[in-house]
């Protein structure tokens, strides 16, 4: 898969306005959480590789709910990418980019969403054929004003901003022409997950789907 087709394929894949970014601590929460989000219309999920249960969570959800599109986030090296793909991830997300990741991505059977926080990083990735990028950390990197400013000189690059985005500001991000979708964890608050309040999470997912 070449770089350009990766970006095109990924934009076609991430068709919901909000991509839940999930950090799963208890493996037993993985499948019911995924089902609750999918019931609310969010069936494209990113599982961050920040816990020891992350890969098993991807594997369990992929087996139990094959119609849910799973991504693996916080990919920092090719070894993590290989493990995530083996577990069932259909797309990979990184908070940034490294030469090793970009080189390895040419061989991956799934799409890759690398991260950028500056114009220089976005331009460098665009030169490599990546026209769809993660903007991270969104709020800390300038938020809405930064993305608006990037939209003029970099009008061919699209973003999925993540970091500091919630129900109160997601709509404003989604209104920008250079934003395809947003990533966020507000649709699966830790207190609701801990309480196994899956109906409440489904309600949050429905509200997120209605943002655009």
C-alpha cells in the first residue's frame, strides 16, 4: 500500500464524527464497552496501547464484534504496530512520527494515521504522501485557532484532532473544513466504565454521533 492510498483509505474508513479514544484497564470491560459505543452509533474505536490489557482488549473485541472497526493508538515503534495488527487492529494511530514508523508503514496491511503538531511536521508528512494526519495534542498545540491558521497554507491536508476535545468543543472542531473527525475519551468516562453503566455510555455515543 503506498502512502497516498493509505490516507485515502483511512479517510474513507473513519466516517463517524467522533472516534472514541479508549484506555482499557480491565479486560472484562472491553467487549461490553465496545458494544455500548457501537449501539450508540460509534463503531470505529481506537484502543490506546497504554495498558497491559490493550492488545488483549483489541483481540477480544475483534473476535466478539467483527463489525466494529478497531484501531490501535499510541503506536511508537514498528514492534507495537506488528503486535496490534496481529491482535486485529485495522488502522494504527501515533501521537507523532519517526523515520522507523514511516519506513515500516510501507509494509503494513492496514492504514496509518501519524501525528503532527506543527506546520513543519504536517508539511514533512505531506511530502511523504500523508494527507490525513492526527493533530495532537490539539488543545495544547493551539486548538481551533491553530487548525484554522493551518487550513489556509495547507489546504490539502486533513486532520483528526485529539487531545483536550470534549462535548463542549467537538462541534467547533468538526465545523472546520480541514477536520475529518475528532478523537476523544469523553464518550467513555472512567466513572461510567468502572460502574459498568453501559446504557449511559450508549447515550453519550448517540449525542456524539449527532454533533455533525
